[in-house]
């Protein structure tokens, strides 16, 4: 059984690029192309799919819960806490020197920030994925179910997620676990039922392409909804077309990466994949730096132009990626293997 297929390395690299692109959008809803924005948002789903795949492919055979969780605490939770502490320090400086908050106001701001479970907005993913890891015995049970039961549970979880939507502010961890459960289960099934997937791969890809296009057009031009869907768990607000689209995108991205891995080896994409967690942890700091600099300079790009909004978003993306990659390399150079505890790489 191949454990580290190149296609999944490529997919991890593409996933982090998609995530940073989604966080680089400027003039959202005011000039940036709506259909493109809806395609770029929500790239976290690809990470969840990959995580589910490797849970079965690597960890299932000789699963040791204590060893598994210890590894995740060291390589996922510790970097989250360290980078969050740096982010909180930067926020405190902003509150004190730019917003002239008093000590009591700063303490209150810290309380309201920390109670969300994360400091830097994209990092809501870490409390969520740690909760998923804690639920590993449930996924072991899922793997041991019959094939019919597994696929039925996947379908049921998809229906629930499409109606549930993501939690408001991504602060409800249980809500996030239920919403992203189908991506994790689908990743497991892609590994466990590999022969079945291969047999019906063409049909699955065709259906995924059809529903990707339909969901994108429905969200962008019929519902005219911008980005991800968020709501309270028991409110009804229609179908989450972003969920449908990202489910299909997982299938199509993997297909593309399988095709690409059979034709070329891309060192830059492999390196991006290897440092993907570091980029994920660090890029919000550079986003904060960009926003702070723009505030100090009182700079705001005028809304309304599709071309200029797109070009400026690409410039932000380049800044976030370059800053994150170079910082990760410097930290890796000086800390060696210890850097994984600090930045996840």
C-alpha cells in the first residue's frame, strides 16, 4: 500500500495555495469577480479530505490512540498556541498604540478574542481538527462498518452539512465537526475503497464536474451569495452551495493531481506542500501586517473595478505567500527539526 503518493503531496500544496488565495481577496463583493471568489473561498475542505485519507492510509493499520494524539499535540496544537501567542502580542500592540485602549480595555479585548478559541481568524481550523482527532475511535468504527453502511453514512452526513452550513464566526467546534464530517469520511473512503473508486472514477468525475458548475452558477448568479455560508445550527437558510462545490472540488483536484503526478515532478509544489502547515500558521500574521500598514498609511484601493481588484488581490497573495515561506525557511534554518514544534514544519 503506497503511503505517500505524489498526487496527495501536490493536492496539499494546491490546498494551501487555495486557502491563502481565499484570504487575499480584496474588495470582496465590491469589485472582485463573484464567481471566482466563490471558487477560492472554503479551501480548508481540501485539507480535511486529505486528513481523512491519511487517517486510513497511514494510521489505521497500527492505530495507537495515545501515540496518535501525542503526535497531533506536538505537531499541530503546540505550533497553534505559539503562533497564536505571537498574534495576540501583535494585537495588543495595535490596541495600545493605534486604538489608544486603556489597560482594562486591552484586557477586555484579550478576553473577547481568546474566548473564540483562536486568535488569528484562519486558525479556527486547529481547535476543530483537534476535536476530529479526538473522535478517532468513531472513525475506526466507521472503517470497520460494511461498505453499504459507510457510503450511506457519507450521503446522510452530506445532506446534514448542506442544510447545516458553517458556524457563525467558526467558533462552534462541534458545529464545525458536523459540517466538515463528510470531507473527512470521503477521504477515508477514497483510501479504503480505492478499487471501487477506480472502477467508477470516470462517472464520479463527470458528476463532480457537473455539480461543481451548477453549484457555482447557482450560488453566484441565482442566490448571489458571497463566499462561505454561516448560520446558527438550527436556523434554516436553504442549501449551502459552497459545501456542494467544495465536495466536488476535492474529487476534481485529486484527479488533476493524479494526472499531474504522472507527467511531471514539481519541486516548488512539493516544497509548498511540505511547509503547508507553516504557511497556514504564519500567513495571518502577514495579513495583519498588511492591514496595519494600510491603516497607518490610510490607504484603501477604490472599489468597483474587477481588473484592479483582481490584480491587487494577487499582490496581497504574493506578499502573504512570500512572507510566510521566507519566514518558515529562516526559522527552519536556525531551529532545525525543533521548528516543527513552533511552526508545524
